[in-house]
């Protein structure tokens, strides 16, 4: 779960990259701070690979490639409307109540979309076409839930625009399922893995993150604890584990900061 300061950053980012449509139909909203399911879909999930659930539902299960951009949501309907960054004339509605995905037919612009939605639910239903899940995508989701690492190349090849990195239960927050915490060698390997994941996320967004940025981010946290850590080896395991978990939570923050630097 995101920390309060991270949640504020997520909201600020959403407002910046998810602008409201020309008008907002009654019963719908684009005030992202009010969306109950924002973190559910657009934050790291507690499952193997920790993919955001929007990727699990749209990119993988329904085999629709590309980054999604939400336009409107309705907490009452448990639904939200989105388009694709690379295909902005395609519009979809995800019904969270039953996990169904629909595409708006014969709607080619945001203006046309909000005009249609302003006519009420009956008019909306007439334009919705059910998008059936991809059998290969559904199988891939089941393989993810089964912690099958062999699914990763398939995800990269068929569904995603980056390569996911395998995760462990303790990273996903399932400490009750872990017999023992990782040793120092495992922790060091996890640091390298997190750096690779940051680069993958950055590459997905077209951001250049240098190796030094990653090193500095980790060493900054490490230096803060140097004065209090007089023992080597396993004595520092809990502190090291906390740093790794914090690094996992901060992945998106790193990407956004790098994007901001690149914009100047």
C-alpha cells in the first residue's frame, strides 16, 4: 500500500498526465483523488511480479497492448472509462463489478464520447461491445498467480512493452508465507533486480535513468543508517530488508522524478 506522501505524488501525477475530457457527464468524475480504485488498478499489486492490475486486466487478460489513460470514473458504478495512449480514438469501459471490459463502438473522439455519456446509461449501453478475454491471456494470468517464472518471456513478447522481474512472497507483502527471510547474498541480488526493474519501467515510459541515479538513491538510504549499525552481516538484515521494500514502493517515484528532469 502506498504511503500518504506517495499517494499525494500519485494524485499529482494523475492530474498532470490524465487531463479531464472537454466536459464531464453527470454521474461521472475525473477528480482522481476521489477515485476509490485508483491504487487498485494503477499501483503495484500484491501478486507475483507485482504488475499493476490494469496491466493484468487489460494488457494481459484481454491482450490489448499499450499504456492506458483513464478519462472518467464512477465509484457508484464501480466502473471507469479509458483510452490508449497510442490509440487515442479507441475508448473502453471497465466494469469492476464483474471484471468485464467493453469497447465503445462508433465513437471516435473524446467530445463524441462525453456527448454520448451525457445521454445516460441506456445510450451508453447501446454503444458498448463486450471484449472477450484472450484464452492465451487468461492462461498467462493463471500462470502469474501460480508463480510460474517461465511466463515472463511470454508476457514481454505478447502482452507488455517491458520485461517484468520475478518477485518473492516477502517482497509482495506475504511475510506469513515465508519460512525464513533472505540472507545477505539474496538481498544484494534483490538490489540489482530492483535496479533492473526501475530501468524497465523507465524504458517503458521513454525515460533515460542513469546507473548513478540508481546507486545514489540506494546509498543515500544506506548512509543514514551507518552510524547506528555497528555490526556486519546478518545483524543488519532487518534494516536491509526495509530498504529493499522501500525501494520497491519508490520505483514509480524514481521514474517520475527522472521524467521531470528530462522535461527541462
